[in-house]
C-alpha cells in the first residue's frame, strides 16, 4: 500500500482490514515523510511494530 492510503485508513472512522505478513493489524500512526507506519499486531496492545507502508496489505473482505 502507499502512504496516502495508509493515512486514509488510519483516519477512517470505520474498520478497514489490514494485514502484515498474514497477521491482522491496526494502524496506530503514519509517518508520511519516511513512508513508515506503526501498527498493533492482532489484539495485543504491547505487540507494536514500525514497518514500511509497502509491507501493509489492505484486505478486500
């Protein structure tokens, strides 16, 4: 996904499924300048990662 789409999903009031390497994630923050996103993996609030937005996949479910 690109930075703009990651930002749109982050700001969206509803839920849009996003995956990282097959795991469901929640986008917590988008760093537009660096093309990075901080995500929470699954429902575990302590399992956060900062990854390139290129690694995120929007699910069409």
